[in-house]
């Protein structure tokens, strides 16, 4: 899986919208940023989803957003 290809897909915006509606999304994102990524900077979406018991789609969105923040 290449995260760079996902934003180009038409369904990406729908996935992001659904993930942002999840009440656990802010908690998952901040925990990933503050705890998971410092210890495992190259974690896959599948591994993140398994660790936090969340859908792979949510993990993809979180990793994509955090990668975008790191670049700016």
C-alpha cells in the first residue's frame, strides 16, 4: 500500500469524512502522534489498526494526516 496514491481516489474524501465523524478519531490521532509514532515511526496502517482496535481506513487517514503535518 502506498499512502501517496490514496488521496487521488474519489472515495478518499468519503473515507476522511467518515473517519472524522468517529468520536474516537481525535483520541486515536493524538495517541498515534504522541505515543505510537515516536516509538514506531514506520508503522503500517494495518499494525496501527491492530494496536488501537480501529478500522484500517481510520489508520490510513490518521497516518496520512500526520505525515502531512510532519512535512510542513
